[in-house]
C-alpha cells in the first residue's frame, strides 16, 4: 500500500513539474529564449550538472548547440555529426540513451572531464527527429528510469513549443518579407531608366534576403550568352568576370528551365563555373530565380550568402515574386527607352529628310553651272606643249571638274535611294571576292583575315553590288578600328528563328578598341548621329540603309577594349 502511495506521489510530482515547466516555456514566443528555458528547467528538474539542447542542421547534417546550461564557451562550439557521440547516436536512432558511467561507453565524446553520467532523449517535431535534449552529471548513475521518462515528457512539450515558435517565426518572417516586397516594388517601379532599375533591383534583393551579394544577368539577343547587367555587394573580380554561356553555365539552367535553383555551397559544387572566384569573393550558398516576362525568360536574379544556408520555400517564393516584379520593371524601362529612341529617330529623320532635299537641290543647282563650265572648257580646246607650264594647269582644271561632277553624282545617288534589284546571291562568294579585294590593305595594316564560312549556305534574295558595298564598308570600318593591327574574323551561318523563319548571318568580328553604348546605339542610324572621331560616318549609314532595303537585321556586340562583332542577317529566298 505504501509502495503504491509512493508511486502516486511520484507521478503527481512529475505532473506538477511538467505543468510548471509548461507554464514557463510557453511564456515566450521567442524561439531562442524558449530553447534556453527548456534546457534550464531540464537541468533543474534532473538535478544535473549541465545540459544542452542541440538541433540538426539540415544543410551540414551537424548537431549544433542552440541552448546550454553550465557549459564552457569551448564546449558550446562543439559540433558532432549525426551518429557521432551519445548525442549523435540518439539523433540517428531516435532512441533515448541513459549512460551510468560515460568512461565505459565507447560512444561518448568528452565535453567536461568531470562528467560521469549522461541522459539524452530525442526531440521529435511532427514525427521527425530534429534534435536532442541532453543532461550530464558529475555523479555516476545519476539518472533513473523515472528521470528518463520525465525528460522524455519534457521533450514532447519542448517539441510543441519549438514547433509553435518556428511557426510564429515563419509567419513573422513572411509578414516582414511581404512588407519589404511592397517597398521594393515601389522603388523599382519609380524609375524609367533601365540601368537605374537594375541597380535598384539588386540592392533591394540583397537587403531583402540578407544576402552577401546579389547579381542580375540578362540574356543577349542571340540567347547564347548571359551578361552581368547589375550587382550589389560584388567585388571587382566578380564584376569583371567573363560572360556566361546560357547553354553550359549553372545560371543558364535557371534560364532554360524557367525554375529556381539553389546550391548549398558554390565553392565546392562542380557545376559552378567560377569556384575560385566564389572563394575569393566569400560566396557560399546560392539561390537563383528566373526573370520571366510574357512567358519568356529574359535573365536571372541571384543572391549569395556568406555562410552555408538552406533557403526556405517562403524565401524562394518571395525572391521569385521580386523577380516577377523586376521583369515587369525591366520591360517597362526597355519600352520607355524604345519610345525615347523612336522619338529621337523621328526627329533625326525629319532633319535628314530636310537635309536630303536641300542636298539634292544644292547638288542639282551646282551640276547645271558645272556642266556649262565643263562644256566651255572643252570648247576652248586648251592644247599646250608638254613643256609649257600651262599644260599641267589645264590637266588639273579638267581633273578637278570631273572630281566635282563625281561628288555631285554621289550626293544625288544617296539622296534618291536607288532601289535594289533582287536576285539569288551566295553570300560566301561575296565574302571570298571581298577577301581578294582587301587582302593587301589588311596586310599592310598588320591585320590577319580569318574566314569561317559554313558549307551549303542557302541563297538569299538581294542586290549583289549593294550587298558587296555594305560588306566592304563594314570591313573598312573594322580595319579603321584596328589601326595597330589585329584579327578580322568573318563567319557565315544559317539561323532559324522561333517563328521558323530562316536567315543567313554574316558576322564581322574585329579585335579593335570596341564601342561605347552610345556609339552602338547610333552606329548605323544617320550621318548626323555619328560619334566617330574620324570620317563622316557615311559608310555605316549606307550599310544601315542597304540592309534595311533588303529586309535584313543588324546586331552589334561590343565592349570597350574588347573589340566589336557586327552581324548582318538576311532572309533566305
């Protein structure tokens, strides 16, 4: 009877302690404070010398001490793998461990030299072992079966508290992220300049995700390369790294699949192309999400942390939402720039039209008296002996009259825009003929000509003399950019568009000084818009006009100091 009474008293005491502990640990919603309260109460109730609560890091699979009582700072830094030590064994098996003498247990990893016994129980959250509650004692066999049962009951309560605090923390984080997202959307949509919009996006994304660095890459017109357009927190090494291949890079996977991608550690992942750069810049975990507008991926927004980190589903959703807003802002800025360009082009066209009419009228008026002067000169029949000084003067007058007449004819030809006479043209043949024509000029300038022409290239409909003139102007312009020598590479290939349209592209790649953004913008527009230090810009304006009348397209890839590639694409006949 007395034994039953003792058991009843013990059970009542255990329930009273659990109730008391429950009130204490439920008194806060701060996760760290709750964990510390759990450990403190476990040590007090178990009459232990020290205690700790460890959680499993899902990224590294290490057991990390999140709360401790009476442990030194060195002991707090100890990290065990799942399966290592008594604590690791409990985390791995999900079974409690009660060790009366730790010196006799091979699993034990010493934390304090004076510890003799240990009690550890698993911490299960929604049926999954997420950590371990551990208490130690300087006395041998300090913990009984009742103590183990009590600690297991405490672990159940602790798991509920941890689950609730985690839910609260996730909800708090979600509210904070959505508030930040709202602020970000106002910031990035308040600017109409594309470069400013991109800088705002990377800055806000970095701060929103508490990241070490953020980068934004856009895919180029060929959809073959990803170019870094903006970054925040990046060093010079990252900013100046080579452009990424959309087909072979890790970020290219995000663009092609149109899905987010996260990497636990880019410093050790073999798929990441710039491992050494990541180590130099201190980049560890990566989350990259696609920038999608109207169903098409236009680039990727990436954030990097400075330590191993596993991004939650909520964080991925938030960054994806930011990327979606960013894609809209980018397209809006691009549209605005196109509107500005169209307005500027209209103004320039108006000027050019007026100038063209004026030039044609002036040339016509000059040609009339020039024709009279030519006729009168010939009617004078100025024949002098070769030794007579006037003989040379007469020759010069005749040549200069012819020169003036030719200039007037060129102005009239340019003003009247001769329509092309279309016929099947083999562009490879044109390139070969031009190679023979310019080989001496290029050789004299120390320029090496490389031809990479595709076999079985389809024919295009065009005016061969006009296309030859356009190609020649591009070659001469490239030669002018390589005054100190270099390499000119001419490639030809067939392109198939997304709408099944077929084009033949001829690319002219030089190793000259490259072009600025402003120069690229106006390269083929008009003589008025030229920014060339030498020459009138007439040659490139003629190229633009010829390709336009042939219903073709011109693309420029250029960076200052890294040369220029000009691609002329013409539709297949």
